[in-house]
C-alpha cells in the first residue's frame, strides 16, 4: 500500500442531517466512487500540553494553527501495525499535513521515551520532535469515528469524506483500549469534508446549493474539549 506523507489542500467542512446526507450520496454517484479504503474506523490520539495550549489557540480561530496527532486507519491489532504521526497546520484556510509512518511499537516507544528509533531520521520526524518538546505536549484525548471516503472519477485531487459516530474519551488514551467514547455530535449527523487542491466543480456547488448545505467551521477535538468543559469534566481537560 502506498501512503502519501505530505498534503496541501483546501478542506471545507459541512454538517449534514440524514436527509442531506442521502441527497449528497445520490448526487455524487455520476462523478465519484468510494475509494479503495471504503469505510474505515479512524482512530486518533491528539497531543496537547497540560493546560491545553494547542486546542485553546485553535478554537480562537487564529490565522495560523497547528495540531499533532497519532492516527490509525482501523483499530491496530498488533504492535507491527502501521500508525501515523501527523502534524496538521492551517494557514488562511489552506491545510498542510506532514506525517511519518511508524509501527505501533515504535510510536509507543517514542511517547514513552521521547526518542525516535535510530532508523527514523527524517525531516518530518525532527519537526514532530521539536513540536513535542517546544509545547511540552503529551497524549491528551482519544477520538474515533467511522469514515467513508469518495474520490472523483474526473479529478483525482477531489475527495469527499463522511464521518459519523464521532466519539472521544480522556481516560485510557491509547489504541489498545477499544474505540468507545462519548459522542461529540448527535446520532444521524454527519461531518462531510470536501478536500480539493483547486476550485470546487460546478456540479458539486450546485448540489450543495440545491440542498441548502453550507460550509461550517467544525473541529472534532475542539468540540469534544468544549463539551467536556461545559459538562464540568475539568479533571479530564
């Protein structure tokens, strides 16, 4: 399997109810198909400082923001399964992602010791290590959701993903403790992300407009954090 390690694209998010989701799915069949990953459970561990500097900066909607996460496509079943350390940056609406693949064992070793294995010596690894030490961050929250990904048959750069059952937990922040957690948004609500390096095609713009679907600022981690604060779960955040 070939993985992409550097991304630069515009990502727009939309909140869909069940009827809007059905309308979008019915409208994209002529132009897109489900990609090779199909439906996958995405598992994430987000890193932050003890006083939540990164997420507090992010929810203030600055011109520039960054996050660090460890991501798995599906639940890791063994220490040899591949996971990704990923820096996600956003500047003036453009998203930049840089990531490296590691085995789960290597990732756990780095988290525990603060040292990458000697054979991991890339520029991106150095950037991750700098970010960890600069912000003094550590694993903070686990987030999981089911994702279905579609890819355009006309423009390979255009992808649309649909995320549902977004859930989080502040305890047992690891991949080895299952994917259970508290729902971030109500059931039967979908987060759609349109990922494109260029302009949105006319057919897609018309589909969104005809179904009264408009872009919506949304952060899974940010919403989970805000929900926890509102519930008074300050011992977790």
